[in-house]
């Protein structure tokens, strides 16, 4: 019996020592961990189209985009890969066409650098220059017929568009302080890492437009290139996870 009591006492003392040792361990030092540099992003863009092609084809309208991406933030620059969903413009008309509804997808790479001698994450925000490269495809369709002045019917419109853009822009950003790459709850919880506002131009370096439709029962095809520029405004929220 005495031996059993001694064993119980030894176990209790050992448990107390382990508990005290755990409590005495210093908390992790954030300075020992590299800063987190990656985040997901979700944002929206508005593109002001002012484009023309032959046959009096012209579009002057605003097209909204939804952008989802993956990005990296370094001390003086950031970069972002995005997948875009193009939602418009809708109700646009080309010569002899009924209202056309546009939809499409695109891919974009963007990189921004703060002004010389500056670093990101200043309390008052950051200004810099941005350059992007984008590829996207639009398709426009009509869901109704159009009676022309000569009495013929125009119908079954399909307009396919392909673009490659270079996008110079200016940006303003606001970032939260960087978090370490550790496993503390405060370091891995989802939060808004920052916001980036970009204003610039989409300058086409390659474009193609293919339109097919029926006119008076005969199929007509048109192939051409769009000319013009697209001004854009983008707002991107970066989510650290």
C-alpha cells in the first residue's frame, strides 16, 4: 500500500512539473517567421468600350467584369493572376442587328510597383504604377428577330470577339500589416489583407471579330478587327487565408 501511495505522489509531482514547463514556454516570436506574401483576390472591373470595325460596326458602352485571382505581395510590389467573367454590355446593336447580349471569359496578369523609394503598407496608403496583360473572348447573341427597312428579317446573330490587351494603369492601395507564416489562429484566420484601386487603359495589340447572321433567309458572315481603346476601373479585395 505504501508503494502505491508513493507512485501516485510521483505521478502528481511529474504532472505539475510538465504543466509549469508548458506555461513557462515563451510565445512564438513573429520576428522569427517570414511574412505571409500570398492571398486570394476577388474584385470587379468596369470597362468603357469605344471600339469600331468596318461595316459601320461600333460599340460605345460599359461592360462589367467579375475577377477572381491569386496574388503575391512583396515589400515594394505586388502581382496577381486573375480569371474574369465578362457580363455585358447587353442590348447593344450593330447595323441590321437586333439587341445583342454579351458574355465571356478572360485571363489577366497584373503587376504593380510603388513609387521609387517607397514601400507598400504605409498607413496613409500607397501609390504606384501598374502594367497588365490580358486575353479574353466575348460572344454576343440575339434572341429575337429584327425587321429591316426593306422588309427583310435579320435573325440568328452570333458575334465572336477575341482580344489581347496591354494595360498600363495607376493604382492606389491600402494594406494591413503583414502577418507571419505561422499557425497561430490570428495568423491564419481569413481577413481582408488590402484593397487595390486601378485606373488605366486596355490597349488592344490583337483583336478579331466574327459575325454571322441570317438576312432574308440567307446566311451572312463578316470578319474584321476592332479598333479603339477600353478605359477601365478595377477594385480588388485581397483575402488572406
